[in-house]
C-alpha cells in the first residue's frame, strides 16, 4: 500500500515507497487504501444525510416562526420573544448545516486527492522511478521486483502465458508473435482450439479413492501451507480436513501445486493442463471433483469451509470462491493462496482471502493482473533476500519455493498490521488454531485423452500405473522435467 507525504508541489502529496512490516509489504484489507477510500466516501454520504435532515429542520423552524405571527397581537412582548427565539434557532441550524456541507466537500476532495496520488505512486513504482529498494545490493535477487515485471510483461506477451502452460519455447514464441495484448481466458481457449493443443481443453475429473486418518493438525497459515507441501508429493491428491471446534465443526481443503510425472500422461488433474483449466475454464472439472470429495467426506449444509492452495492449487481455490453452484452447496468463508496468479479472479462478497507473493517469484504475475485491494482481500508481498538453490532444485526459481512462503506465513501470523490481524483472525474463526482433526486424503484423476491423434502436455511419465502414493516433482522441485515443462506454476 503506497502512502503520500503532505508536502508537494502544486498541493499534490509526494509519493513514497510502501511502508514495510519487516519483510512484508501489505496491500488491501481494513488497513488498505481502497477500504479507507470507501470509508471516506461512506463518511461523506453520512454527512449528506445529516445535512438533508438539517435542511428539513430549518424549513420546519421557519414554518413555526411564520405561524407565530398570527398570535403576536395576543401578547406582543412574549409573542415577539418567541418569534425571535425560533428565528435564532433556525439560523443556528443553518450555520451547523453549512459547516457540515463544507466538511463533506473536504472529505470528498481528500478522497480524490489521495486516489490520484495512489494511482500516480503505482505508475511511478511500475516505471522504477520510486522503487522501494528492498534487499541487499550484492544479491542477484535484489533487482527490481521480478513479480511486477512479469505481471506487466504477461499483460502484453502471450508468449509468457504459453510458457506457463508448459508449451515448447519455439511454439510459445510463435504464439507471442501472432498475438496482441493478453486476455488470459481468451488466450488459453484460443490455444486449446489450435491443432495439436487439444490436451489443454478440460476433461472430466473424478475421485478414484480415499483414505482417512486422525492427525494433529497445525491450522495456522504456515501449518496449512506445510500440508500443501506434503499433499503435493502424491500425484493428484487433495486433502479434506474435518476440524472439531466447540459446538460446531468446520472443514479445510488443501490443493497442491503443479505436478509433473508420476501418473500416465494427461491423467493428473494438477499437471500443466490443470493451469489451463484454472485460468481458461474456471476450474470447472476440478471443482466438480472437489465437490464430490466434500460430499464423500460428509460436509453438511451450513458447515463453514476454508480452502488453501499453493501455486496452481491457489487458482483452483480462488475459482471456488466465485463458483455460484459450489457456493450454493458449501459455505466457503476463506481462501489462502501462496505463489498463485489469481488477480483476475473476483470472489463473491463476504469471502475473505489472503494471498502470499514474493517480489522475486514470477508465477503470481503470470496472469498479468494485480490482486484487487478490497476490505476482504489482503495481498502480502514478501521482500526478504533469497538464497540461490542448487541447479537440480532451481525449479521455477528461489522465489517460488514453498518453504519461503511458509516462512512468510509465520511472519504474517506475528505481524500487528491491522489488515493482517483481521485476515488471520477471519481464518482462525473458521478453522481454529490446532488440534486433533480427521484428515481425508482423496485421489483425483482426469479422464485420459482419446488415443487417436493424442498430443499430450510436456512432462515426464515416470510411472506406468495409477499409483495414488507415487512420488512426483512439485512446483519447487521439477528437476527431472524438461526446461519448458518446468515453467509451470
């Protein structure tokens, strides 16, 4: 959230860098400027209501004063005093009304000035003319934010989107050369309609098996992201956790990031084609499988639900927050994402969300859109320095590693920023903090593509059977995958 200092030429506040909270840069929520703007306008509207009431009171006082004229001859002295008193009261009301009108006008002027300054700050920061300057100058990853550069680049370059979907570099280059500014949804559907790219079209996803166990579950943001890491090691699995909280129970869904290999090609719903389904087709097939899993787990009407997703899993999680059929069946209250490109997904009103991004993780910017700044939606940009991993563990880059996001989630929980305190409290109100929970592990599979003329997404096939417990490479560890296929998130 960018702020402004009061001094500046021409009466316009000077822009300043967003104030950090340790390694956290926070935007949105009850401390966000958009919400404060809304509060300013709401205050001005409330003042307008009082002004209208005072106008009516002025008219009523003047009517009483005029009515007293008929009685003035009955007692001239007392009648005159009454007329004078009512007239002065009406003038007092008029002075208060005029002052409140002036205050309301100042509030609206303040809103306009700060809104203009915020837009100007954002432009200057994007152009690199007012950079926050986080990180050590000796660090390679202390260069201006990779995440913001990619977001801007993807907005104008479908080539980057094609790479995100795991297409070979030459094909991605051709896509970029033939396309204009990116409409992500349309671009993915156009790609899926192209010859040889039918694997990008969604196919039905179903639950093929499950297992249930009791476990001591850490329900903090960091603890839930660690569970996403563990779930991501099994091909095509999600978790549905039942939490007993006092007189009610609640549920948490854990959705992993992109997985390469481990299953017959094209059958893992979280392979690179899953990114296309999430960004281009609103996760329709994956949502159907999650609904099936929730029913099998025993979720009942009125029981509250939170969803946690890492990378690709965050796309599916946020799509649940705007799926009217899903929300008609399940009471989704909160979504937590890490390293996910979800700027183009707008949740239904009343659903809270917390998004963790790293300034040097390109994946959250891969849809070319920034997350909205609203009361219920908080975005945290991590600015800590990164350590270069070994080449075999590079994956999608150091910024995208899930362990960085779990460390960021711990810092979020310790922060006293009002937006973060409200957001983490909203999550805790649904799931609690820690305790023995029932963990349901579901194995999901996508319908195989027809054998004739099949062209599958890039990525290794290390297994010849459907093995729910097969080990796979997650977003942070796709070392054995081809370079192009590794560009997934």
